[in-house]
């Protein structure tokens, strides 16, 4: 199976490898990273979707995913299988739960990915999808699209919708776009790295405003990421 070899793919692979690199520069880089300017809505994880013997995590990159077979494009530490989500190398009905977190915006054919998720999901199993709505452009290794919550629900196909909502809210949207806006004014990468670090540490406490704002029915108008839980009839 051919995996991407474009400059964007190579940059993405460098980022993935840096996440767990033992080199002192990479460890220092990780320590200086500010907290993410977003906070997850706890209602996203309240769905009863127990893990089974076999569970699949798509796009985990270098992240640790205990209890899952971690699939990504690159064979970096933490990845169990390097493969495309559009052609998964697994038999039908194997996995009790499939996590697809911020992946569908990066694939060329999301319908194919959904077809593969449906195929490898066991009857009665659950799929958890997360996608961005209002979020800056980011190539890992490509960035093709954004989804409204209604657009995400259209991908369900034959799977039953169990729950849907917003993972991260409007304050997260404002913060991530403000950081990117400031960096647009800085011509040199070292300055952008410093600006991101300094502003990130100064602004991240504002993310807790979303604890209040997510109660509003209008929060999704500029929501950051949305999610859906799906179940395969069995």
C-alpha cells in the first residue's frame, strides 16, 4: 500500500516522531508547549460504549491508545499498523469500538473511510467520530474539509446515531484563530514559535468560558469540533 511521500507528509511525520522522541531538545519542546486552548464537553464521554477484545483507533499517530489497535499512515512509536483508513487491512466485523478522532478532514475520500469503519465494526459495536467545524487549516498530511454537525450526521449511513454534539465550543474557536492570526504577522518561524508559546500560556485559562457558553443553543454557530456516536445494528 502506497503511503504519502509529499513534503506535507514528511512534515507531519516529523511532528509525530517529536511527540515521543527521547532527545533533550524534543523533551524541552514538549515541556514548553502551552495547554491546549480548548476544553472538552464531558457529555461526549458519557455514552455507554464499552471496549471489546478488539478495538480500533484511527489516526492515533504517536499517541498512546491502550486497549486499541492504533492505525496511522506512519510507522512511528505507538502505531501498531501503518495503513490508509480508506483500505483497512482487517477482516469484517472484528472491532467492538472504532475511534476516528479528527481524521475525516484529512482523507481524500471520507465516504470510503466510513465504509471501512462500517465493514470492520462488529454488530452492536460503536463508532466515535470527531471532526472540526471552525478550526484553522492544518496539514497532517493534507487538510481537505470542515463539517457542520448536520454534515457529520450525513456520514452515518447504515449506522444508528446514538449521540451527537459539540466537543469544543466557541471560545476555543476564538483562541485558536487568534493565535494563528498573530503568527501571520511574524515572518520568521522562530518568532512564530515564541509567540505561540507566550500567548498560549497567557490565554489558555480563557478556555473555561466554554463551560458557560456550551449551555447556549447557539454555541454551535461557531463551535470548534463536533462529535457523533454511532452503533452498528446487530
